[in-house]
C-alpha cells in the first residue's frame, strides 16, 4: 500500500466520520439549544430532521453527481462546503438560520460516505480493496458512538455552537490532505 493510498483512506475515514458524527452529535445539545434559541422541542427537531432528510436525498445522487462533475471536484467541494455550512450552523443567530444551514450541511455530508467508499475502491486493486474497505468500515463504525459523547463534552464545556465548529479544523485537515492525494481516474 503506497503512502498516497493510505492517505486516501485517512481522508475517506476522516470525512466520513465528520458526517456520521454530525448525525448524532446534535442530539445531546438539543435541550441547551432550545433554551438558547427560545425554541420548543417541536421547533428544534427540524435541526435533526432537516439534516437527516437532506442527507438521504443526496445519497442516491452522489455517484451520478461525481461522474458529472468529476469525483475529485465533487468530493473536495462537498468537504469544503460541509466545513462552511458547519461553521455557519455554529454562528447561526436564530433557529431558522440554523435549520437552513443544517439542511445544506446534510446535503454536503450525504455525499461524503458513498464517495469516500468509491474513492477507496477506485484507488486499490481488487485484491487489496477488500482490506482497505474493511479498515474504512471499522473506522467509521465508531462514529455513532463518538457523536453523543463528543456532543455532551463540547456542549457542557464550550457551548452548543462548538458541536458545529469542531468540524472546522478536522474538515480543513481532510480537505488539505485530499487535495494532495485525490485525483480523477
């Protein structure tokens, strides 16, 4: 396995973890967000639901969009826009703005998981793709467990906005490494 191949797996895992963690990180911060934004439980639920629906909408379109736009441009663009929308969520002054940016975050995040898997399987020869896919799969399986733990810690110690802003340094790392090692086949 070459260094670039390992770095592609690293980028794929990191980008996918950002998306997976963001699915559940918000849940533990909802009561704090409700109080801070003056929202009811029904109102704040759109922050979770909007992300999930947007995520589900873009999943089946990802392969088609990657083929049309170019996998590198599409993937790196989604990582970049995921970072921007994450920070916008963290800076949102009200519930409506937060919900809108959360929907856009879901649209960008929904592309990361399937495109990450595609990049891995394109990068590796068939005899090694299974091993790389297994490493990827094992790594991203921890995401659902990390989300609530990270969400609770960040909300308690730094405020609910940090659950979105934590994506900035990690996303920039994934984007920068991705720009160095990901190319269209």
